[in-house]
């Protein structure tokens, strides 16, 4: 399925730091969080919480995409904590030991707060350096004109570009003679969305691409806290795919799930972003000779995806009478699909999932680079409510906002 490049949320300095859910009693916030998580579990149609594979069969699988190249450990940890409490089945992250550690730390923190099941941890790798999931923006700020309006900073959804104006002798200044610009791309936050490339009026921003090291990936797959792997492939270079697969074949045996990923698209840029993903799902549903396995919808997924799936009768169903295509109806009869298995196994949320929770993470005070969201329960409650707006409709939680 097409999958989005995951984007962190852009955090303007002028954004409000006042949460919408503020109480003076922090213990009260923690009690609210526990009660909210408990209520979602009780509202599930089949309790106890189904395993990830069962979720895929039922069509209510939810995966959080942290980003194949996103390596900001603090944000990854907090995102993992919030979405574990929300009930996701899987958390997808970069194939990097520190990032994997951050995901598991967030999961452990969530499980210490409330009785939730542990999601699978999935690592993402690529078979081709040209895959845009695995690139970073780069430029030398000293090459930038001192009067540049810096549109790259404004369009970066990951807050991965920070530039300061300085004068000779050091010290950031305003309203003084400018000498040069310093700063640039924060590598661990950049995951190659590419929005800055076209925004630069001087065409000074380029991309550097890379491939994950198969040896490192093999070692990660041997860990007890890594459950699955996603291979990003275009399908055009089978030689590269075979080379990667041969290098991983022994360690892949430890994985509970192997996923394939393709073309990127982000769901955080508006309602229309999900249309292409839905169109692909319709095309897939109408195809008789489907590859075996589960189908996860990703790439352009956002708050409007479930509504669109329901419109075309593709949400949590194992039989489809018709799909709309070129203003005609086409009967679907596919004997290869297990009648107990939903056509669409679930949804993976990337850019949009990060955006709605990222707005809350921006409010956290950082000390020595660390900001644990559970130390600020009022923000954790706010972030959890945001996460449930995505996870809840897929999982079938009752409308917690109306209780």
C-alpha cells in the first residue's frame, strides 16, 4: 500500500501554551487518564483487546508511523506513550537502536500508567537509496543571503530547520547589522518530506539519501522488543530487494509480521490527501487476483479516511457488493479472500497522527533535551484525547467526548 512520509508537527513560537484541559490537581489528571483508557477498553465489541493479528482480520488494526527517518528520541518516546494508551496495535519506527529504545520506553511508561496491551514494534528499512522515506535535507546556512526570509523554516512540518541571524563577534541580534546566518537542518528531526526544497528562493537546499545497514537491521530483529519489519520497495529493482532479503533472511524468522511499503504521501496537508489512498483501496478491492496477506491503508490517511471507507463500503467488511469506478458498478467475487478476513485490515497513520499530538508536545518544557509527557498529566490527557480521535473510530470505541 502507499505509505506517507511521516511529518512531525510544526511548532511556531507564538503558539499558545495554555492547555484546553487544565486542573490544579495533577493526580486528578492521572485518574482521568486511567478512567479514559479503561472506558475505551470496556467499549470494545470483543473484550479483551484482540491481538494485532486478530485486529487485522477484523479490520480494526491501527499502526502509528513514527517515520522511517525520524530519529528524535524524545518525540518518538512521547508519541509511543500516547498512542499506546490510545490502543494502537503497532508502532513503526526507524531501524535505529536508540529510536527502538525510545519506542519501547514510551510503551513501558504507558503500561505503567494504565492496563493496556503492548503494541508490536516495527522497524522500517529500504532496499533502494532513492526511496524518499530515507533522505535528509541539507544546506549550508552561511551560503544563504542574510536578508533571506527563510521560508524553509516556515514550511518544515518537523521544526527541523532552525536558523539564527548573527553579527561578527557572535551573539544573536535583532535590528543590528547582520553578518551571516547560522544553524541549518536538525538532522535527527528531518525525514525528507521535501517541502523545503521548492520553498528556497535561492535553490540552496539539496537532499542526501541513504540505505539502512542490513547488519544493524538483523541485530535489531533478534531483539525481544522488536516484533516486525517493514521493507520500503518500489518493486522496480528486484535485484536490490533480493539482496536485502538474502541479508535478512535468518533474522526475519524472528519477526511476527513482514510488511511491504511503497509510494509516500502525507495525510497532514488536508482532507483531500486521503482521496488517493481511498481510490487505491477501491481499485484493490475490485481486483480478483490479489496477493495473499493483509492490506493496510496508508498514505494520505487522516481524520477523514474512515468516513470515506464507509462511503464505499470498505470499512471492516469481508464482503463487498459493489465499488464505484467510472460511474459504473462492478460485482466483486474474490474466492481467494478468507471470508473471515476484512478486505482492509486497518489503517496506518503517520503525518496526521504526529501533527495532532505534536501540537501538544510543543507545549512541553524541555530540560536538558528531555521532556517526558507523563510529568505533565494535563498535557498527556490532552494528547490522549487527540490520539483517540484517530484510533477510536477504527477500534469502535464509544464516543468518549460525549460521555
